[in-house]
């Protein structure tokens, strides 16, 4: 049978395809842009005839239809590996659960622990090429591992020309022979414009850029602050920068267009910017499309600390919610309220510090105002009860606020307290000193600048 005939033999409507889903099934929706539209809608329409259908997804770029039609979770039970803003709202409403993970381990979870727990996998992909392959475009991440264990695989083919074909690397494609059903349905390609930076963001970013040498290999985490750093790098005098990251974002495009991103000093994948998934503006997706200057891989490759460390001067730049005086970093929750996820922050913090000349930056504003307008510190005596430690104090390196950089690596508890208080908001430092004294991590000889 020819490739074209094989394709036609598996082509069905979305409504027909989702008939394979039965009570008690585990469904996997993939990652970000691979989240299906037509299949999701068709499955939502079956709410009254199904029960106890469970879903896994990661980083929703819109609210899934199965969540919209069943907010009380009478038929559908949705879980997520990493929260977007939409996911966070669903979690706050009791309509979603979080699955804890270190991002590099996600493929391993499927292959080792969930090998019998994916009944149906549904992914949105590009149209098939002449060789019978569909591309996973912006969401390679851990999809190949899911494909290997899924009992049924349904592809939703999106002919939208705004969807890029991302070159590998590896694990970026799926062949028609691996698929049970194919559904054709055009849907929008979500764009995620970069947030407008504040003056404080720019100040923090400037501290970081001053620490980056020529030839550095840059990882930019999720959020506005890392993107600001990338924009400043594009405007800097630096040269021969590289990219090994989990998330491909707009800033890398700007660095490339400015001639700063060559990837020629990388220790692995020389000449290529490597990534596991992408989210940004349409010009980012256009740049990614069939571009041999980029290579997408599964996340157990991009986020492997040894692969990160294979690049000299690896620099990791990530955000946090708060950090305590011991150096414990929380980047995914505020007390018991879940915000995002561990993601690859620990992966890149570890790998960058292992790198020859590498640096791992964790950024936050020194303070914020609560709902009552009271100024609160993001550097706290102790993390609030229930807060999740994303980076343990044993792996904290460089903490950055608008008041400077605190290098915690190899420092004892009173040195850490002093350095962190030095970069806290000036109006809140006295309270931190008092707390440090009560906690026994303050010396009378300590000086606060």
C-alpha cells in the first residue's frame, strides 16, 4: 500500500475517531501547541455518555473544551505537567490537578512508570510529507515516549501554514504507519507575545548581561525576565552566543537577527540552537520553519545536565516566586497555591553550574505589593508553609534582584543570609536581619551595605 493510500485508509472525522475512548481511559493531549482542537471538541460532546475519563497535558495555551463542559469533573478528570495561566485558573477552581516532575524525567515517567497508562494519545501535527512523516513542530518535549506506549494514536492534522516544521535533532516526527486514525481540521496557531518589561526588569537583566562572556551558551526560562535578558543580549557587543534551552522564545530570534547567536562555540550541536518546545510570536514560528540553524530534541536530551555542561560558559536564566534566607528557591507555588511547575529550572541550574565557566541565575523583583497594597519581600526568612522548593539550597547559585547579585555557592548559612539581605528591598532589610538573628544565622559582625 502506498503512503497516500495508507493515509486515506486512516482518515476519519473527529467524531468517529473519539469513539475509541471508553469509560476509565487515560488520554494524553501532548504538549502546548500539540493539544488537539477538533478532537478535544468532539470528545467534550461525549460528556454525558462517558465517565472517569482522565487526561494528561502540559502547558495549555487555551482552556480545553473537556474542562469547559465539565467544570465539576463528572466525566473528565484533567491533570497537567506544567501550568500556564489558563491552567492555573482551572486549578484554582478545582478543575485541574498538577503532576510533579523534573522536566528531563518526563520521557522516563512514560517509559518506566506510565507504560500501561496511556489508552489514547491525541496530538495536533503538521500535514504529512511525501515520506509519510508528520512533524511535532512546537512541542516535541516527551511525545515520542508517549507514542511508544499509547494503545491508540490519533493525529489531528492542521494545514494552517503558520504552523512550523521543526527540524531535528531527533524525535520530531511520527510516521503514518504508527498511527491508528487521522483527522483533518484547521485550527489557529497560538501566539504568545513577550510581556512588556518594567524598569525593574531591565535593571535586573542588565546585572545578568554584565556577567555573560562571549561564546556563552544561553538558556532562557519561561517568563518576561529571561526574554528581557535575551533582548539586551541582542543589543549588546557580545558575539558567538549559543542556545541550548527547553523553550524557544522570541529573544533567540532577535539575537540571531542581530548576528549574536551563531552557536559556533557550543560543545555539542555546534552551529545549531537546540530546544524541546517553542512558544512566542508568529515571526518566531516563521524563523523555526525548516530552518537548519535550529534543532529540536526530546527534553531528556536538551535538559540533561551533562549535555548542558558539555557547553563551556553555559548560562541559565530563570525566574522565581521567592527565596528564603537559607537559599531555598520556590518558583512554582505561593504557599499551597500552585502557580506553574518545576519545569527545567533544576535541570539547567544544575547543568550550568557544572559547565566550565557556567553560571545559573535565578531572578526576582525584591518586593511586591499584596492585595492590600502592603509592600512584601520576595526574600523571606523562611518559605511559607506549603511552598514547594524548586531548587534546593544545595544547588542555589546566583540570585538576582534590582539591588544586585547574591552568589550563594559554597557559602555558609550566615554568609547566605547576609548576601541575600543585601539584595532585598532596603525598606524590608531590618525585618530580615531580625529574623536571621532569631534563626541563628546572623553574626554580630555581619554588615549590610
